[in-house]
């Protein structure tokens, strides 16, 4: 890997932080240009209490580098904002980490998805082929690799590139192929009812194989970890260590063959992870390839599929860098293409800037009009429109429109979609819907899940809930009052400043006030909240995070969407407030379900919990 970036290809917004974080080690780098990395470091995860201390330790060496974008590959399934690591006691909110580090973008991806993404770019020098076979062009590729766990993924070719599979295939049931492997499985069964491939075809699994074979062979062997077993086999020529590696590689061959026939992976099976590359040339003579081809009636089928060991270090950096680059380029479906046009606008020629302005101000018009009309509206020539598209990296106007249309779906920012007097009913309808969906998606990414957890806890055990709101917010308060009354929690709504000031003085410990306000600065509402807190009640504020109401509340569910409420109704803010009411209500219904399921053995409580959720959905 090169260390110095080429100034002509360096990223305009600075280096990007990349990491490959496993259960044992975390590998970091700063990508300064495509294919260019500096500051490569390997840290031990055991030295850190969580993901944030780990990241801060690495970044303190690069305190003078301003970072905007980062992508982390984790040895973990990734779904949604909240991540709980499988092989480490770490859990975190992706967006909370992003905010804490001051990043614009933070992607979390599965480590083998990142590895799979790097495979199409590997060269012959990056690989060691094991056995025969030749990869078929434009064919599916399988990826697996033992480390602390067993990662599994795949690469599927498409017309405009390829996609990777997010898979947890390492957790399929382990199937022994001979008596020796059955002895290993029997020992594993003493610890786990379900024995997956990952339990045995991994670093910790190698240690189980070693213990099982020692017991089977009647050998009083000293305890070794996987690194010591590999050293004992390759350097000390210890018989038990050699047999352990042979058994391990045979099991890996079976797993690789199963993946190959499952995917139809005629593009080859590629092996990564931290264990096999350390075996080097010995792996070529191991039982791996023989077992791989031992597929009964499908031996001829699988014999043509090549198998490779990925020998280049830090290959996951290339994959996670590609995923981050594609995300920032707009292929992820997020609205990054509009942002990219804004960021690059100053680098365009004056004529191209006029095209960019038209795209930003009237995106749907650009999608629907031919090149002649786009050129006329931007007051440029038709070749200038083409040059604008090519300046952004597209082949032409058609290619630009295709990618632009996918990036606009449900995510046009409000500032680019103002309703105009000249808009048709179709255009104004699309703008209102797109603005709302865009705001909801942004709101989802910025949710403070810890605050929501606290709010759900408060209302779940509330003796009484009172909703305080004035003006437009009364609609949201009424919806909340109806929802929580269905849980048989005494609920009341006060939309008059004199009444909720009086009501607040009658509250006590165990009572909860839900105060809803766009501005969070109404004096009457603040006085009522102060009275409620003084009486011992808790207050949940649905308001702006920087408002006086937020500072007075027990917990704030922030709605920071900005709208000009002096001229327009707060339409989108109202919808976001309603969503928070729904989230709390569903959270309470889940708590009710769990409590009743535990009390009555499960079935009746589950049915009642589902009925509550059904009430909310209706």
C-alpha cells in the first residue's frame, strides 16, 4: 500500500477513517485517496472498554487531521442504528458515535461484506490458489474465513457492477464427515446444544478440536491456544497439533464446498480471516482441497470451482473504502447526490454552475425534461449540460438521470423542494410527500434511543399521564391521550394554559406530564412544567432539544426540524411529534406483552400484547 497520496486524486473533503474491527484486533487506516492509505495501526480490543475509547485512542495520533467520513467493518451482524457485538460485550448507537466524533458520515458494515466487496479488485499477487479450477467470468463468488468467528459472504455480479451478501452463514449446523469429526462434535455438545460451524471452524474452535483429539487419542496434552497449535504443527512438528490442523482444514473444506454448491460459486471460493493465511504453503497440502472436492455425485461439478487464500494484508480496507465511496457517491439510495452537487458546484465552470443551480432548485423538472429544455431553462448550450454530467462522473445525461432519480426517491431535502405558485397539483403533491419522507428519514437517523428508552420506562409505570399542549400541538396531545388511555392508564389532556397550570399542582410522584411544543418557550407551559416537577412528577418534553422546555424536562424527545411557523402550519414537525407518541405507545405495548407473557406462561399474554399493538395500528 502506498503511503503518500497523489494530490491530483486526493479527496476534496479530506481523509476518510477506515477500520476493520474483529473480536480480537482492530485495524485502522486513513484513506487519503483511492487505493492510498496512511496511519495503518493494529490495536488489541481487550485494551479498551468500548468502541468510542478505541476510536479516540487511534484518532489522538491524528488530532491534526479533520475527518468528515468514516466506515467501520465489524465482525457482527449489522441491522439498524443500534449494534450489539456478538463476540465482545460492546454495544453502541451508530448515530451517537457519529455525533460524538463530529463526523458527517459513519457507516457500520459486516466485516465479511467488506471483504467480499474487495474481492473483484484483487490481483494475482494478492491470492494463493489451492488446487485446480479456473474462475468463470461474471459468476458468483463465495467468501468465508475463520478467525475469532467464521465469516461468510458472497459476491453477485450485476449489469453495472456487483452486490455483496450480508450473511451469517457461519452459524449453520456443523455436520461431521467422519468418526474423528464426530468425536469433536460430541465434546462440543457437552458445552452447547446447538453446535454451528463457527463453534469449531474458528480460532476458539481449533482449541476445541485439539482438546477433543487429545481425549480421543488418550494423550495428556498441555493447553494451547490456536496460535500455539499452529506453531506446534508448523515449527515443532508436534503430532497432535498437526492432526488438529489436518482435521480443522478438512472441516473448512466441507464448509467451503457447501457454500460453493449453495451459491453456485463458479467465480471461485475465497478464504480470508486471520487463521488460514498464517498456514501459508502448508495449507496447499492440507486435506482442505481433497475434502472440498469430496461431494459424491457433485464431485465433478465442484472440481471446476477454484479456491483461493487471500494473502494480502488489510484487504478489508479496500472493501470498506469501496462501500463508503459508493455511499458518498449516492448509490446507497441516500440523498448524497444532491449534497455532492452542492459540494462540487464551486469547482464547475460558470455555465455548468447554472445547470447545477437548476438541478438543485427544480430536481423533478430536470428529470422530466429533455436536454433542449434543460439547456434553455439554465441558459446554456446543450453540450454544457453534457459537460456538467461528465464533471460529476456520469457518462451523459441519461446516466445522470438514472442515478439521480434513484437518489431522489423519498429523500429530497426540504430546502430544495419549496412549493411554488406555478406548481401543478402533481408537483406540489410530490413535494409535500417528498419533504415529509425526507424529514422522517433524517429524524430516524438522529433519534436518541436512550431518551426514548427512558420515556417508555416512565410512561410504562406511570400512575397517571397528563398531556399539556397549546395551539397546533393539541392535535398531537389528543392522539397521545387516546392511545395511552387504551392501556388503562388514567390519561388527561389540557389545552388551556390556566387549566394545566392548576392540574400540575395536583400531581405527585409516579405521575408523568407529556408537554408538547414546537418552540418550547411558551411561558404558561414552562410554569406548568415547573409546578409538575416541584410536585414530584416526571416530565417528558417533545420539543426542540435547545429549548427552555427541554432543559426543564426529566427527558427530552427532540424534534429539531426547522419550519417557518410564522407563515405556515408546522406540518412536518407535527408528524414527527406524532411518530414519537407512536414509538412510546408501541414500546409500552411491548412492555405490557412481556410482563403478561411472563405472568401467565406466555400464550395468553402474547395474544393480549398483539391485540394492544393491533389497537395502535388501527
